[in-house]
C-alpha cells in the first residue's frame, strides 16, 4: 500500500474519532482532513460528492467519505475506509445494547439516562425545526410535510415511509422540472449498467423472499428478516441520521415491539455522545431485537452486525455505482427538484416521531422544561448536542 493511501487511512482514523455533531458538522471536518491538511481532492470535488450524498438515500457523511476514498484509491480503499469509519461506533452501540439487556444493568441505565430522554426529544425537535426552515418554502412543501405527519400518526405502518417519500419526490419533481429535461434524462439512463442496478434491487428481493419462506421457528428466520428490515429502511432514508428516529421507532417499537420506548430513547441518547456515523444506532436496535427473539450473546452480536450492514449497504452500493457517472447525473434537474419534496416529507416524519415520543411524558413539568431548554440552547447557541447529553447523564447519576 502506497504512502498516499496510508496517509489517507490515517486521516480517516482521525476523522472517525473526532466527528461529533452529525452530517452538518462532518462536512467541515472532511474539508479539514481531506482538502486543507492534505489535498487528496479539491474543495469543488468534495462539495459535489456531498451534494451527491444529499440526493441519494443513506448516510450522507458515510457516502461522502467513501466517495472520496474511491476517487483516491478505487474500490478497495473505499471499502476499507467504510469499515474503519463504521466499526468503532457500531461495536460500542452493539455492546451497549447487549449490556443493557443481558448484564442486569437495565435499572441503572434507566436511572442514569432519566434526564437524557427529554434532551433527546429536544434534539429531535431541533432537527425537525432546522430542516423545516430550509425545506418548507412554499405551499407544496408545507402540504407534503403535513401529509406525511398525519399519515405517520394515523397509519403507523412501515410502508408509509417509502410511499410518502416516493409521492413527495414525484410531486415536487413534476411541478418544478422543466420540460426540456427529458432528453438529458434519457441520455443518462441509457448509460446505467442494468447489472449493477440488479445487484441493488436483488439484495432486497432475495432477503425478503428468504424471510418469507423460512419458517419463523428457524434460528435463521429473525436474522434474515432483520437484515431485510434494515436494508429496506436504508433504501428510503433521505436526510441523514435524524430520519432514522421516526422510521425505526415506528417499525421496531410500535409495530413489532422488539424494543421498548424507554430502551429506544436510551440508545438514541447514548449515540449522541459518540463520534462517528449516527447510523450506528441501528446496531443497538439490532442487538435488542435479537434479545427480544430469545437469542443470547452471540445472537445479539450478529443482530448488531446485520443491522449496521443492512442500513448502510444500499447507500454504499449506490454511491460506488454512481460516482463514475456523477458528472452526467448532476445535470438532471428532475433529481434536484425531487429532493425538495423528499425533504419536506422527511420534516413530517421527524415531527411525527417527536409527537409519538413526547406523548408518554404527559404533564411532567421538569421533563418538558428540560426538553425546551435543550431546544433553545441548540437553536440559539453553538453548543454541541454531545455536551447536553453528557450534562443529562451527570444529572441522572447525581440526582
């Protein structure tokens, strides 16, 4: 391995262990480690890769980092970079889930994280508010966001998410895309390799088929179904880690009852303290889901691994397939215009998640005050969410 690649991997490690604050903060660190300190790519290339990641479903920071690695050293370096980036936080969240459920620490976790729950709600509310300010710019986007909110609260089914995202993207694209775009679009899609597209769709179909065929009493049934669940969610997550909350909450807490609301919020709060990708939260959900299915330590390890691979794989496949012809893709206005509808629907999802998570607090004045203070601090200061979560943990430990 050449000196340039070793230097690149060193910077990947530095980025992995200093990347607090989510995708918005990550772009500044990407600029620092891969453009300013050592010029692996130029600033324009970084911003274009970040724009591509915003268009595609999946974890934006992960896709941008993998795209940089692909440009620097090809497919092998891209996959190695992905593993370095995802492994530390995914491993920690998996073991948090295992210790939470297996080592008789649940009561202690609940006590220590008692004040973190309203802080986590404040973070969710802040995410919805900030995204809403950028996205809800006209009547169409307001309508789409409100429709997604109502649909999620009333139906509370997993299929609401992909349908709402598809409808939102189609509506905004149909309204805003110029007619002359048709020829450009046809030219691009004539260059797409159908075999690669088949890989992307085929993984989902095969896992869904296996999950349906295998007897539910088989020890392989739940792991296969979990992988399919996370892979499917990974296809329809636009907007980064904050969209994980409503999707996973609806499917794994409300529909399947694999994870309780308290356990879910505890894991989400703990994730905010860690550097690295927010999508590693899925490792925690996967481990607890396997515990619910009666699996022991090894089974929960497998659950954490399948969850984080399943949620990341669609975005990883897409970015590696699309980077080679991104120069053509970025010319298509219909893709750009569809994103406004997708983001508007995302705002509705996050607002619905906030409402569903806040209802159990009822009239607890202290929790409501903590939630409001967290939101105000995030909105009017530059405080990092990590600091708020650490303060909440200290409060739970001392009080």
